[in-house]
């Protein structure tokens, strides 16, 4: 069965998932943030089949999250280095880490985010750069942007006011 492509959808979440939504891709990026750059390093860390790792690395390079750099001519060997686009994914990983620790770690956190200077645990939250306010479902919602098509506008307009259910959070 062939997977549906989200690349042409107008939703930014769908477009992002097209680039990094496959779990191996996210784990490769996690390892890249830990300094792994070589094929063998990724394979050892993840226990992933070589053909799958090749496909995922190629996709991350094609989507501009990793850059391939030749480090050996004989035999030909490449390393994979985070690009600016790839480095911008770090807060997403930290958010997934915090969410996972909150909801899926009954034994307690195995990995935490800490302040690099003090070593004190951090609690990642999303903050609006313009207002400095913590972004919660009660204070923020998604809305159609300038480039929104009719379907996107209709989806947001049908919603009316933001959901009051504390378990619901409007997204794109």
C-alpha cells in the first residue's frame, strides 16, 4: 500500500509531517543532535536496517534537514550534518520529550532537558515571541493565514470560538 503524500496539502502540520513524520526520521534527527554524523553510528544507535536508514537519510537531505558531506574518498564515505532547518527542529524534539515524560513514563523520566550552565531541569513550554505569553489552549488558537485557501478558511470559520473543552486544542 502506497502512503499518501501530505506535501501538497495547505496545512503546515501536514507539510511538516511529510518531511519528518516517519518515526525513523525523528530518531535520526535526535541522534544528530547528540553528535552522530556517520551512517554506521546511526545504524548502531537505532538498530535500523541499512536500506531503511539510507532512505531516511536521503529524505532528510532532500528535505533540507541534513547536509551530506564527503569525509573519505576511498572508500567513499559521507557524514550527515544538521542544517539550519534541521537545527530549528530541536524545540520540537524537546516538546516531544517533555510530553513523553509527562504521559508515557510511569517509571519516571529517562531523559530530561536541562539548563546548559546550571544543570537544573528545564520544563519546555511554547512561548509567543511577540507577547512573551505562554501559549495555552485558553489563550491561543489557530486561524487562517494570508495564504489560506477556501477549504482552510472554511475549516477554521466552522469552528467559531475556540473549544472550551480543556482536552481539546484547535490546530491547523
